[in-house]
C-alpha cells in the first residue's frame, strides 16, 4: 500500500515548504498513487503563491492506512 505526499513551497520564499499528505489513500499500485499526486498538484496550483515542487509515493509499513 502506498501513500501520496506532495512537497509544497511558497513562491515568495522557496525555503518555506511543507508536505501535503493525501487523505483519500492508501493506494494499491504506484500508478494509482501517481495519478492522485497529479490531482493534488493541480489543486495546489490553484493556491496563490504556492507551487508543488516534489512528490513521493511512500510505502506504508507497520501501520493501518486509514
């Protein structure tokens, strides 16, 4: 199972970043996870002065994906 994460930074201060964690997953396949990351990136791009700069599909180990 995979969990989608996107790193978001402020355009005015590229060192001011945070991780946006998906609330819909987890996903069974990497393809599903990447599709969700792409959707999250589109949504983030609508926020003023924010930009998605990186992503990861992290494997969930030792805990339930709820």
